[in-house]
């Protein structure tokens, strides 16, 4: 298994996101235990592994949603370890959650507009107070907004409060907020879960288009077919540690991966 710091064009790319010896325990039990990896601009990397292996905790640490016990996270060479999610988002790293989070009291369109004006501090109150600013900037953002609503089949729901959306629609809205944000480092926690196959394909195409624009994508996913179709390479975690990295075909052949994950999954 080799680490390949390059995406599918074959050209070496410089590291954008580096995670070094990252650890986090809960009540003395390690959830993430000495995890290190590097991802370059334009790469789509899958993070896979059994339930409870530390994938979401890893992305929570990387995105500033959770504090690490030790280790470092470097974004374009700057140490972002233990910065807040808001600060990390302002540096161009944004994420979706395993359970989608939307501002329920804002409309679908307003959720998207907030993401387009400021890369979210996850506070509904502050989002509401920004309504006035949103109205002023609406003209500039409307074209992008309408495109994204149409792409995600959310146009008929544009003026509905987001809290009435179904689980799958909330996931699409979260994805739309990523598209609006203009972020260049995207961390997606099971973005296809609960999304119908046609929309799943559409989201995969959007991820590919974002990559073509130079975005880096770290994507947690249990659906290995979607991983195979979407990701350039994968990182496999088990019990808080990385047990393999490489192409999906390479890691599938690893005895460690078969015994920790694939044997159990099939
Ligand atoms: N806030 C928390 N408090 C206590 N334990 C936690 C917390 N968050 C995660 N854990 C524990 O850390 C371990 C890793 O959880 P994590 O959510 O990172 O797994 P995962 O790989 O994302 O799993 P899944 O595929 O089921 O989403 C689990 O044992 C979980 O119970
Ligand atoms: Mg998870």
C-alpha cells in the first residue's frame, strides 16, 4: 500500500490538508489514535471503515467541531489545530454532518444565501440577524442560488422553512450550502446516505465538478460502489487508527482490511 500524493491527472500536487498524529479520547477510550494523512488540492479521498472506527471523530477534529487531545492539523501549512469551526470555515474548509444540520427557522433559499454570504458560524440566531444583509446581497447571489436549487431539485421548496424538509432533502440542502460557500476544502460525512440513486449520481457529478475547480474532498462513505466511482484513493480506519491507504482495489486486497471491515460488511 503506498501513499500517493497526487490525483488522477498523475501530476504531483502540493499538500493542502495535513493531519499529523491526531488523537482524541472520550472518557479515556481512544476514538482517534495517532492518525496521520495528507491530501493534495484536487484530490477526492474516501475515508472508510467499520462503524465506530473514528471516521466522524476525525472529520470533527479536522473541521474544528471537536478539540484534539494531541497532534496537529495543517491547512495550507497553517496550524488550525483547535481553532473553532467558524475560524476553520473562514479559512475555506467546510463540512457536512452525518446527521444533516440546517437552520430550521430559515427558508431553504435563506439557508443557501447565508452560506453564500458568510461561511457559517452555525448559530441560528446570528443567521437570523443577518437577514437584512442578505436582502442587500440577494441580487448578486440569486443566479447561483437558482442554479443550485434547480440542481438539487429544491426549487419548489425554496420558500419553505428548512425544518419541514425530509431527511434526504436536508442532506441536499446541506450540500447546497457547501456549493454556495465557495470553500476549497470539503469534508463530507456520508453525503449519499438516504439520498435516492438519481440524486446520488447528481451529487457525485457535483463533487467531480468541484474537484475540477481545484477543491479537495475528504468523503466518509459506507457505500463502496459510490466510493469506487467517486474517490481517487481511500484511507481505511479501524479502532481509531489508519490500517491501510491506497486505491480501493489495493485496500480491498489487504488482509487487515478484509478482517476489520470488508469481511464483516459482506
Ligand atoms: N461525543 C462523544 N462522546 C463519547 N464517545 C464518542 C463521542 N463521539 C464519538 N464517540 C465514540 O468514538 C468512537 C468513534 O466514533 P465515530 O463517530 O468517530 O465513528 P464512525 O467511524 O464515524 O462510525 P459510523 O460509521 O458508525 O458513523 C465510537 O466508539 C463512539 O462511541
Ligand atoms: Mg460517522
